[in-house]
C-alpha cells in the first residue's frame, strides 16, 4: 500500500465519523472492472470506498457525488463523465485560477460530483495512478477552475470539517454545520414522490 492509498483510507475513515447516511440505502455496488472498461481507467481507492459506504447522493442537498456508468448506455444519466463537447469548446469554461493557469487541460477532467450552486467537481486524470489525481473545482461564483492537491475523500473531509482556508465551493451553507447528513439519490427520490421533503 502506497502513501496515497494510506491517506485515502484514513480520509474515508474520518468521513465515516463526521457524515451520517440517513436513508435505508447506504452505498452502491459497482462492477469496477466494467466501469474501467467504459472509462478506460481505474478509479481512486478513496472514491471506491466512498461509493461502497455512501453511494450516489448528496450531502445536505448541497454537494452531490456521482457513481460510474457500468455500461455505455448509462452515460446519458447523471454519472461520472467527461466534460461535454460544448464545454470543451467554450472559452469561458477554460478559465483557471492564477496559480493553475496553463497547467491543465479540460480534456483531462473527469466529473465526479457537483454542487447545488452549479459548481463542477472533477479529478485531473493525467497521472497514471488514480490515487494521485488532484481535485479541480469550477466555481460558478468565480467563473474559474481551482486545483486542490488532494483526493476526493480528503477534499470532502475538509469541507465537512471546515478546514479550507479559502472555501472552495460557491455555497457556504456547509461551513461549520454540525452533524452533516448524506442521502442516497434513490431514497431522496422516493421521499419526494411520497410528498415528503427528506431534508426537513
């Protein structure tokens, strides 16, 4: 086990201490070999652990996490994906924070989540080792990408613990929140269909 994998396991263990899954569905089973065939790459260990523990859903309806498509037919729903052709061709979508300008390509981004404020949460997938992929966030407030030198689990953990010196997403509602909750997409949809607000 390398240092990146050890850090991923530690971050996931800590997320389990601060984030509660509040619905009957906690975690998704993914055929990771099939997902690797669809995307042409394996996935980070911390992300796979998060999907197993929590699955596809959101933290307080503010930060959403997607799961991979298992077959190419699933690429039309909200799953892990590359940026759209329209986004790749959009000059405005290729703006980066000053420290990150000229260092990264939109084609190398892989979307694993998003926010209620329409931010986009990605990995930069240039390293052949997925456990070394940093997180890139497109902020709808700042209209630019910023890069965070950590994995997905550490990024979320710092959000939940309010440990970022500069808040990395557009919505600050999670800052300082006690006992944040995670709800699986399936359970949230069932509650809304029953006429209940699952977040009240």
